[in-house]
């Protein structure tokens, strides 16, 4: 998985997921950091309409129109249906960007909606799931899903030569089945996610604004320990990426990382320090 992540709580959050050229959220500074990579973006998926997650849209839309790059690539911006903040932004862009050289489409999404990313033998799509952030502001999380095939359980212990023989006899569909693998899950700003919504994902991006429950004045956002609990219950298979950490904890993260290492978790844990630009190869 190749991605670039930036998150500083209250200021800016965004994640560029390179395999499918997706930008999850669009906080300020994203265009300055990505530079010409902004022309590669095909989809933007907004988790909610708060300024630190959408304030980079002005730069993204305008730079794609004016900088040295491909001005004809369409851009689709997906957002939670009913978001007042995003609706106001759409009206503003409609008034001030009348000469775009590419197709710009704003697409409202509901829980359960799917967006096709790639067709073919192993299709991929985005699956929207519900999250809880602030009262009156709809919010969504997103799973990158891939449809795969595997042998049915009753055929998995057969010798390889027998499996090949069955395939040659035209029985591929009889001995195999389709299943969906969640590759990457992004929750945006949220209280602890429902483990069922991200069950079995390979990589989970879960916000964790707080280290301790007592630092949370009201039930908004999550703690690092809650994010770890969600990842365990969801059966994350590869990595938990913790972002949106409050700047107040900058000096404590090394100690927290050492505590997490002692937990012998079945997945890796990556803490994204506030204001740090993280590139994952």
C-alpha cells in the first residue's frame, strides 16, 4: 500500500491513497504537499464538512485548472449527503469557477452506497459506512474493497494437479467462490468505529485525538486505546494507522509507542505525529 498522510487535529487532515488515486478528506496544504500528484487524483471522499477536512478543496480545484498538468482529467468529489457545509461550498465554487477545463462532479453519498473504482477480473469499489462525529453534521467512513476468488472450503485440501484438472474441465466456477476483501478503511473524525463496519480490513486508519478518557470533555473523537480495541475486534490483518492526535501529546508518543509494542498485537501500529508528513511505501 502506498499512501501519504498528514493530520494535525483542528488544522488539517488528508490521506492520499495512491493505488486507486483517492484523496480521503482535503485539509489545507494538501496541494502544496502533493504538488503535481494532484493531477493524478480521480476521486475525493470527504468524511464530513468541517473546515480542517475540506479547506484544501479551493487549492486542489484551482491548481488542477491552472498549473502545468493534465487539465482534462475529471474529478469526482464525494461527500455525506445532507452536509450543510459542503453544500455551501458547492454553491461557492459554482459561482467562482465558471471556466474549469475539466469535469468536476459533486456526488452525495449515503451509508451503504458503493462507488466503482476499477472493473475487470478483480473489481474494486468504495463502500460508505456510517460514523458518528458532531451533532447535526453527517459523517461517513470509507472502505476500499476488492472482489476476489478463492477455492471453496471443500476443495482446498486437494492436490494441485487435481485442482488444475478440474479447472481444465471447465469447473472453475464450481470449485471457487467470490469474496470481498477490504483493503483499506478510513474513518475520518469519529468516536470509536463499529468493528463490523471495517471487519477483516487489511489496513485501518482510525482517528485518536486523545490519549486518555479524562481528556475528552464530551463524547467526541476517540482515544488511542479505543482505536486499538476497534482494530482487535475488527480483525485487522496488517496495520492500524492512528491519526488526528492532539498536539498536546507530542512529547508522549514515544512512550505510548513502547507500550503498544509490549502488547503483542497481530497487526502493526503506526502513530502519525501531529503535523508530520508520513509517506508509506
